């Protein structure tokens, strides 16, 4: 394969395995280049304040785009960046405190979440935290419940929904039931 400034020339008859490997390598380069640009911008701002804007114009990318790359890069020291996760995974948690960043990235890496699944899991957790604020400060007591007979097809569907949401199954069930109960109780109160 030959890379040019405006495209990729792929030889005719390329084996699928070679094509697939090339795609993996290209996506790795794209992900790495976002970190590289962010680190480059941080260095330029610290060392070339008088020529910083000129350097940015030379790159040819939008100023805000570069600033976003630099902001995410600045939120993660090299040793905290996860090679198994994309730049976008890191961007999803960049605004959080460091411990929360690491916790979410640990989960995303362990569960092999996509960026979308990570975003959704954070949103569900935030919704749950907002609901918890109305409860007393003491830890909530868990209670054993009777077994519930659930047809296998429902259970499989629920597991798929939880997986696609990037959320632990039990957490998904509890959040879903809580939302349903809240809707019904609001209708009764109206």
C-alpha cells in the first residue's frame, strides 16, 4: 500500500487479512495523532508564546479543534493514558476529577466499552447519583426479594440492552425499574 497526502493506494487482489491489518494500523495512527497534536500544542504554548498562533495556522486545522486536543492531552499525563482505549474515551472523562477518570477508564477497558457505551454509563450513573441525593445520608439497605419468574427470551433481551448500554446487568435492571416507577408515581400524583 502507498499512502499519499490525499489518499491510500491499495493494490488489486489484496488479501482480506492484509486489508484488515491495514485498517487496524490506520485507526491506531489516527488515534495517536490526536494525542500528538495535543502534546504538540501544549509544548508550543509553553515555549513559543510569541509565535504560537503562527504555528497553529501552519497546521491548517481549526483553532478550537486543536485546543480540544490540547485540553484532553493536558488532562492526562502520559503514564495515565490507556493505549487500549481511544482518545475519544479519554475525552469523555476529561472533565471529571482524576480518580473518577481512572475509575471510568478502568471500567471501559475491562468491559471493552465503545465511546458511546462509556458516555451512556456515565449518564446513567449521574442520573442515579441525582436520585440518591434525595435519600438520607445513611447507606441504603438491600433486601432479599422473592424470585421472579422471567421468560428466558426477556432475560436475554434485557442482558443485550444492558450490554449495548455499557452497563452492568444488575445496575441496568435497577435503573430501568427506578425510571419506570418514577413515571408511574408521577402520573398518580398529578
